[in-house]
C-alpha cells in the first residue's frame, strides 16, 4: 500500500483514503484502527468519528461490509496511549489513524511498518515521525495542523485586540509534543511586536489556575494557547477569574 494513496480530510476530523482499487480484487474486509486522545463519551470524539465514518462511506467504504473500524480512546486525564497503541498494532490493521502527537509517538514505538495517518499534528518533523513534508519516509503520513507562522499571527491579533499588551504567556501542555515548536516560533517574532513571550507549561487544571493567576498579577498581559488536549474549559474559567489579562482563544 503506497503512502501517497492516502488522502486525509481534516475538516470535521474526517480522514479517508482511496483503497477502491484494492477492494475490486475482492471484498476482503479491511481493518482500520483509530486511536483518539479523547474519552469515548466525549462529544468531540463522537463528532470526529461520525465525520470519519461519513468520509469513508462517501468513498465506498461501508463499516461491516468492506471495512472494520476498531477504535481506542486514550483521554489525556486517564490512561496513557501506549497500551492502546499496542492493542491496535497487535490486531494487524491495514492502516491506523493517529490523533495528536502523543498518540502518534506511541504508535511509532509499536510499529515501523503499519501505515499510520496523523491528524492534529503541528511538528511531525521535530517529533521524528517523518523526514520532511514532501518526502515523509517511513510509515507515517498526514496533515500538518499549524505551521510556525501562525504564532506571529496569533500575537499580532492579540496586539490588535489589546495594543497595550507587552507580555504574552504561551499556555500549553509540554507533553502535547508541540510546546517547544510554538514557543520558538513565538520568541522569534515577539520582539518585532514589542511583546515578551512567557513560556507557561501546564498539565493539569490546578496548573492552569495557578499559572494564569500568577501571570495576571502584573498588568498588560495576554494569553496565547495553541491546540492542546489539556482541558480548555478549565483554561477559560481561569481566564475569566483574571482581572488584568487579555486572552486569545
């Protein structure tokens, strides 16, 4: 199965690939593994899976007919993704959909041969998943979520909303796999906007509350947070409790 035969559709968390040529050789049931960094009952997980199934159906892949979808859920607040990655690889799937950097890294530790398509990924090169964007190499391919230039746009938007901002905290989970990627990009462009970039790593709801409360003790501060599986709700609550900071969601 050639890597370039995969097409990932990120809109609505749908992903699909044209395997029809192989299906014409016989209605062999293809097995697709899906590993999400979300809880099974999470509304976002349900929405993503529904869109994923719809994307496959539009390309002739009907669950239970010519494709079997095996899902595992590794919520950030529960078990780590490694045991789920091991379970999926043991099932010998034709392909696996990997959601987020930690999930993709866990799958890489389990297999260097099973084709893996990643989504919600910003720095696959830095994580060692692919060699380059035009020539990934290995068994990984996928769609880059955000390139580094987006951080400058986030900071510029923040200054447009609140011109007085001179400090910007980058709030994210360092275990997400993209913290340094966004931080380096922010530090490179921040001086041109007269902004100091403040790295603010968080892993738990308590970390979020403590970090934002501490950061907000000084005026002229703003918050920037990249996509992360750390609880956004706790982040929003902590921001609302702050009286001195402007935040950008």
